[in-house]
C-alpha cells in the first residue's frame, strides 16, 4: 500500500472500506465512540481483509471479462444477424447435409474457386507495379521480375495459377458431365458453369497480352484476327478489342481493363450465383450410390 | 425427364441427403486440404518454371511465329487441320461456337434421367471422344514446331528471299515444300503459279484474317520485303 502514491492510496483505502461496509456488514470502524486502539486494530484488520477482498474482486472481475470476451464473437455475429438476417442462410450453407460417398472429385469446384482467389490476390499485387501502356508495360514487368521483392515469385504464381485454374475448371466440368450432375434440377447451374469456363478462357486470353513480349503480342494479334473472321459482329468485335483498326496504344489498356475489371467481376458474380444454387439444390450424390438405394427400396417393397 | 421422374429423383435425393454428413466440417476439411494442395502446386510451378519474359513486343517484325498458351493448342491445331480457305471460317469461329452452344444446351439435349456413367453409354462415349479429340489436337499442336528452314530447291539469286521467308514466320501457317505447317494458310509450294508478284505483294500487305500484315517489314526493310515477294513468286 505504501508503494502507491497518496491520492491513489486513499482512494484504494476508501474503496476498500466502502466495499467492506457494503459486503461484510461491518459498521464497527465507523462507530464514533469506539476505542482508539481497537479502532486502529480494526482498521488494520479491515485493511488486511480489504486487501484480500480486492484480490478476490480482481479475480472476479477478470473472470467476468473473460466471459464477456468469449461472448464477443457471438455478440458480433448476433449484431450482424439482427441487421442482415443472414443467420439462417449461413447456417443452412455451412451445416447443410452432403450425401454420403462424395469423394475427392467433389473438391474440384472449390479448388477452381480457390485458384481464382489466388489469381485475384496475386493479380492485385501485380497491378500495384504494372503500367498498362505500350511503352511501359514491358519495362514494368521487367521491374517486377528483377527488382520488386518476391516479384518473380508472385508473377510466376499468377502465370502458372492461370494454367492450374484452367485445368481445374475443365476437370470440374468433366466430373459434372460424367456424374450426370447437370441433370434436373441443376440445368441452370451447368449453364452458369459453361459461362464460367468461357470467362476463364477469356481471362487467359486477355492476360496473355499484358507482359507485352513478342510471344504474347503475336499470339494476341492472331487471336484478335481469328475474332475478326467471325460473321457479322466479328470485325466489330476485333475493332473493339484492338481499340481501332490496328494494334495500338489503346489495345493494351483495353485488354487490361477487360482482364482486371470486367471479366473478373463477372466471374466473381457468377461464382456467387453458382454457389448459391449449389447450396440451394444440394451437392449431387455419386450416381452409383443411387443404384444401391434403388435396390434397397426394391427389397423393402418386396 | 417427365414429372414423375423428377419427383422420384427429388424424393430419392432427399433421402440420400438426409443420410449424409454436414458440409461443415466434413466437406470443408476436404476442400481445405485440396485448397492447400492447389496453392502448393502453384507455388511449386512458380518456383520451378519462373516467370519467363521474352524479348519486347515489336510490331514491326514479322519474324516471330505466334504460339498460344498450351491450353489453346486444340483451337490452334483445329485451324491447321482445316485446309481449304473457304472453310477457315468454320475452324476459327464455326466449330468452337458450335461446340460452345452444344455445351450450353447439354442439359436440354441429354434428357435421359439416368445418371450412372455406365448406364448412359452414348453420353459417356461422346464425352470420352471429345476429351480424346482435344488431347490429340493439343499434342499435335504442341509437336508442331516453329520451323525456320526451307529445304526446297531455290533458283540462284533468290536465297536472300528464301531466308527472309524462313525467318518471317510464314511456315507457322503455310507449307513450303516439305517444311512448315499445313494450315491454316494455303500451301505456298506453287504459289507463283496462282499469284503474280504484285498480287503476292498486295496479299502480304493486306492479308485475309487471321494472317498478320507484313506492312511493318515493307516499311522497315523494303529490300527484304521485295526479296520475299520475288522468292514467293518464283515458287512454281
């Protein structure tokens, strides 16, 4: 107690007394006619007791804090739920039942989405250094490769992540096809999936030009010319992509905008719709399990 | 699927779903494991193969043979398989668009209620055939190198033009003698029979898609360009 500065000590003492009075019902110290000695002794006792009380009080307070802290997530979730009403949907999404027998093939969809997320994150870091103009694109990529910390790793992850994503998307589509998972009631989700495949390929195509080396430039020239050979809208589409009749300064910023804003935005939105339908309609059961089910039912019927 | 089959499916699926396990944590655990695996593969590929950057894009050169990313090889190869020029449109836009439309309409084309791959042989075989065809086209596209040599006998005085032709990427799309790819461009072995030098010059400057224009070469290196035209018109 002596170690504490004056005002604090007095305050402590007062608190102790007040608490002592309130909790333990000890009015002795405040009796005016009490003997000085006994009063001092009482005070000493009370102070001692007060010390213990304070300890207990602290422990109690700590526990209360702990309880409050553990309730914080629940409180926050409750607060959000009260204002969004998302609780039932989130619970329905996370704790929905998935039929027995779903194997590793069923992870291909979420893996594709994860590859997309990885592309988004690495893409954001590349965008911090990339400059989408015919003059600067190549040098900014050189800068990323040679000077930026872990630049080559992040660019390599983005470049090879594209390959991994294309492969995963096609594998996911193959799984859906061979398991007959595109059939009623999931036809719409198949269509959304095919659009997502197309958008993924568009990402690969528009991203290919951005490093602006010989390989990417000439491959893109041919790709755009292929577009131009289409009927009716072909030439207009090619003009739109090039930003004119010839490959020019606007071409690269056009591809950049498509690659950064339009296509990934569409992909994110369609992944949301795709997932919503998966949660709503449920994960398909493996087709061979359905056959067993039929046999069981047949037996029961007999 | 008619109404009865739909209802039967929904009822059966409801039973199977009821017997299943909750998405969290069972499916989430598998998905997370897969996500970590995918990330490791991406990092491993990035470390092993790096982020290659070729020479800077130069619109004035035509010496570069365009090569798409490997997963576009099947489309690229489709262009080279289709030879007659009047069908090039079919290869560039026609077949891919048709495939895309078929893919989009798949649930409406295949209305067989059966889902087991072995009990719907037509769908399964079609799927396997498509995969084999795409794999074949991809491998062919990968093996088709970027030849830069022409072995055809050349009249004296035209060697310069031959080397320009060989290094200008013509062989990426055209066949000259035993060299070059069979498409998407027409064979040039006897082009001199069909086109005179001025026509060849015009075609090089204003080609039909998807061939790139050689205007850049004609502006940067007029001698090389005229050597190229002379060489091509000598092929007959």
